[in-house]
């Protein structure tokens, strides 16, 4: 164990806390003027702890005091092989500036603090504690106990859709706070949101189910809390985890594209939007064929049942495996041939009346930027402008509402952590 003490004024409070704590190492934070006082204090100890000094010249200036501590403390921990959790910081003595700097620097590393006070003081109760009347107040680091910084950091990471990192922050701080189980449960929630955001709905369901089981008893009977958020997300992920494309999955994919674009990841956002465009065509085709085509594919058993209008199309011939698999453009064309009114204007943009490709297609011009991107088949990035072009065209041709998310992930609320003022 080690004690880090500010030196200045009277030695009595320092001797009091050192005799109570009986550390193996004592580190004195002092000025050149108070260094002899530190030597005197150490000489009065009836055991022989190791000692070291952090001596600051400009002891009335907060910046120099703080910088001196920031530099010295890691070196002392390494030199004496002491863990931060084994250090008691006493800020009773020293100048007010030194005490302030000591607390500022120490809260970044240490958990245990002390202040020597008492009911009887000289100077009519306004001076120093009278000898024999001292009382040591042991305190925890409020930053650590309340985890205020970590909660704020997790909140900001969550808002930036960096859910995995937010979960890591919460798990790392959980063992140091009284509400450990709550922090761990909210970390599980963040991991569930991370899986949802990366479209891994199977993992998301598992994480969110665990989070719901842990959070529900903690927030039972309360009008506010994360339980409704978890339940809504779990229900959504269950609907998105089937084998066939559906409208819930389509909307989640569009929301995901908007979230991803908000992160500045335009290549990934364009890939999601491209897949959403394709998925919409596949859903329309599935409806038009009473389920013969699933996700744009007709398996060999259903090929004989393909409508005659499609059989005549050259791209509806079975492949070597006996299946019929359509591209994005072919899917819209097939749906339009079967009478889907929403697919007809898209097919008209993509194909000329004779069935040949329309060289002036606006939809193709937008989607080909994604196909030529560095994450598809080319080397040119889509960039923000390319994504916005795709977004505009998708909104115009497919009727997608891309001005807002329909199922947004709500913010991480600080009140969920159970902090009290």
C-alpha cells in the first residue's frame, strides 16, 4: 500500500492519516519550502516505509502543479510496483492550489481518498484541527463511483452508432461502481444494438433477450427506462431474422443505410441502399408470383410453375442447377411484366419498349456508381455525392421515405444508470 500526501502547514493531519493507514510507501507532494517538513514527518514515523517526493517549484499555480503530478505519478507506480487501487490520496494539507491539483490528477488514477477534519479547530473554529481532535474522512473517487465520464463517453459512442465500443466502456467500468449489474445489463443492450446495426439479427436476438431478462426486474414499475426500447428492438430483430425478405427487414435496411451514412461511411451506406432497392423488387416479384420467387430466386421445383409471360424472357431460363435467379434490373422487369404497377415506371426507366437496356436510365446511373465502387467491382469510391444521388433516385422511383428513420435506435439515457445527485 502507498499514501500520496500533500505537504504544507502543520504536520499533525498527515501524521494522523499515515499512522491510521500505515502504508508501505509514502509519496510526499511538496514545494522546496515544505520539503524539510516532509523530512520531519517521515522521521516521526515509528515504522520504516519507503519514501519519495514530487517537488514542485511553482506551487501556487494550478497548471505546473497538475503537470508535475501527471508526469510523476505513473513513474512512481512503476518504480515501486504499486497498483493504483493500493494508493490512498490525502489532500488535507499543502496550499489550496496544491490540493486542487492533487485531486485533479489523482482522480484519473486512484480510487481512495482521505481528508483529515474534526469538530474542534483553533481560531474560533476556522483554523486548523486541534491535536487529538482529528477525524479522517475516507472517500471514494466520485468519478469512479458514479462513472460520470464513462457514462458520457458511452452515450456519445452510442449516438455515433459505435455500439461495440460503448459496450466495452460500460463493461470495463462495471466492476468499479455500486450498480455493477445495471452497467453490465446496459452493456449487453449495447452489444445487442451493435449486432442489430451490423445486420446480425441472430446475435442481436440473443443479446437483447439477455438484456431484457436482466433489465426488466431493475426497472419494474417504473414509467421510464430501457425495457420498452429492448422489447421493441427484440421484436424487430425477430421479424428480420427469417429466411425471406419482408417489408420489416426492408425498412430496417433503409434505416441502417441512413445511420451508416450519418457515420460518414458512404460506401457501406450505398451497399445497404443498393440491397434495399434490390430487395424491394424481390418482394414485389414474390407477391406477383404467389411465392414462386423468393429473394429473387425460383428453385428447380417451382420452375415449371413460372408464368408464361416470364418463360418467354431470355433471362428466365434455368441455370445449370435448374434454378432461375434474377438480377436487380431483371427483377423489376419481371414484376412489371406480371402487372405490378409500382414496378412499371422502374422497368420503363431501365428498359426500352423492345426490352433492350435503356442507356439513359437514371436508376442504373445511380446504382452503377455503387457497382463501380471500391467495395463492389471497381476502385472509385461512391462518396457522399454518389450516396445522395442514389438516395434521391431511390426515393423518387421506389417511394422510399429516406428523410428519417422509421425505427430509430433511441439515445442512451444517463438516468438509466441510477445516478443520484
